[in-house]
């Protein structure tokens, strides 16, 4: 057989490799604590599951759903944006439910990217921005996110010949993996920049509800003119612990939303309706679970930061998101450090380079580890330090 060229450029998804490595260790009977994957360990709220079960009993929900989702769901999403960010959206034109945000993030590349076109992608970043670009035949141009720039891309550093070919600009705040946040001023600058260079903007914002210390994130759609040039991807995955149900949304520019709808109508047959009803319940029902979950994550965040600092890894406490972005100790690359803690103390952390070249020197730890495992993992990391200091004093 002869496979496509695009397959040559497509690495396996980052977490496929990590999961394989963990599975191998587990098969050998090793007890592993993983801080690797950002998948909430806390269950979906009971009212949401209740609605899902009820909707699953209704034969009307056993049939093919519509690509554009239930009108009630589009309305619930628009109402949520109004309530949450004071952003007005036309439910039938500016809202599209997705089979999880990742699905839309990859597929929107098909609406913009032809062979050799460029998408501006942060580095480090959630991998689907560049993978969607590559699948569509285009090329990612990586914008470094560095500590010096507070992990915001330096738009003025992008060369003019790149800008001529750049049809999409990707950004993501609160950011995965760096934990950085952006303010409205930055989003306003992005809109101006994209208008100047005739590029569409895709903002990915699934962590706006996962916040700490009273921090209030903004939506990209609050920026002046955002709707003229861009969309925002969002998801119920992280807000309501619904990663397994696969439900998200894109909102904003009607032309972009319509293009993605057209692609999707040829690709998939919509989101199972029982899951859409569950999503309506999540968005319109009681919201207490969000504060409760954030209190749990914040406690975990503080424990992880204290431990990392005590073993000599520098990490800032993030204001939002599910991740700690920690500097590895001197003398290690990201991969060397990740392999060392896995081999020495059975703890999995994600090497920063899995998110791009500029992730070198960092590892990512996820806060989605149940409390007991988290405490065990942290005391093992303390053991890693003791192991190292013994090693050093002997050597
Ligand atoms: C988790 C995550 C998503 C994916 O959300 P789904 O709706 O589960 O597909 C999108 N973007 C980022 C940055 C994420 O971390």
C-alpha cells in the first residue's frame, strides 16, 4: 500500500506515547503515579448525569442528530456567554456545538488552510493546533511563548513573508501548558493585528472556569471587533468534568462558524442528543460545582508548588487552568528529567518538549490527580531529591 505524504508529517498524539510507557511499567507490576494527563478525576455532576440518563430513555434521542445541534443547546450556549462574559451571540449563526473542542480545532484548518498555507501557532501549545494545520496540508509557524514575555506571543517578531501566507492565528488563554493568562488588552491587540494582516483568529479557551485566588478571566469575544475576525473554542470538558462525553462549542464570527458547520456536515453526524441535553443541564443548572472543584484544584496546586520549590524546581502558581509548568533542575533536559523521575521514583510528568521546542527546560504537571495519589506522588518526588543529594555527596 502507499500512504499519503501527510502521514509522514503526522507524529502520533503526544499522550499516546506517554500512555504506552505507563502501561508498560504497570504491566511489569510497577506502581506509577501520573501527573501527565489533563483529564479531571472528579466525576461529572450528578444533575448532569441524571439528565443524560433521562434523555437516553427517550426514543427521539436514539436517531441521527443534526450537525448544528439542538436549537435549545445553541440557545443555552448563547445565554451562558451572555451571563458569563456579557457577550451577545446569535444562537443560529454564531454558535456551533462540537464533538469536543478538539474536533472543531482540528477541522477548522480545513476551512482555511490550503497546501503550503501558514497557521501561526504558539510554542509550546496544545498539539491539535499544529496537527490540524499539518493534516490540511499547511505549515505551522511557531510563535515562542517564553517566561520573558509572560508566555504571550511576540506578534511584532513574525516576519512579513510569513504574515503574507498566514491565514489563521491560534491563541489559548488561560494557557495549556504554561498556566499563563491574558488580559483584554492583549486580546484587543490580537484583533487589531489580525485585521491588519487579514488573518482569522482562533482562540481556545476551555479553562476560563478553572480559576484560583478569585481570578476572573476574560473571553476573547469581549475584545473590540473580535466577532469580525475570530472565533472562540470552548468546552464542557474541564468546566464540568465531562471529558468523556465529548461536548464543546465554537462561537463568534458567523462566516467562520458557517464554514466549520459545512465541513462537519460532510464529516460527522452530530452529537448524540442525550449528551446535548446533559450539556444544556450543565450550562443552565446549578453552578456550585465549579467553585467546589476549583477549591480542590487550588489546594492541590499549592501542595504541588510547595513540593516542587522544595526540591529545587522553580514554578509559579498559576491563576487558572489545570497545570503547573515547572523548570527542570540544572543539568537536565525535559526528557532526561521526566525519564529520571519515572525510573527513580515512579512518577510521570510530561516533558515540556512534547508541546514544542520552546518547552525545553520545563515539565508539566497536571492537577487532575486524586488527592491520595497526589500526596503519594509528591512524597515520592521528595524522595527523588533525597536520592539525588545522596548521589551527589557520594559522587
Ligand atoms: C482539554 C483541552 C481542549 C479539549 O477539549 P475537548 O472539548 O475535550 O476536546 C482544548 N484545548 C485545550 C488547550 C485543552 O487543554
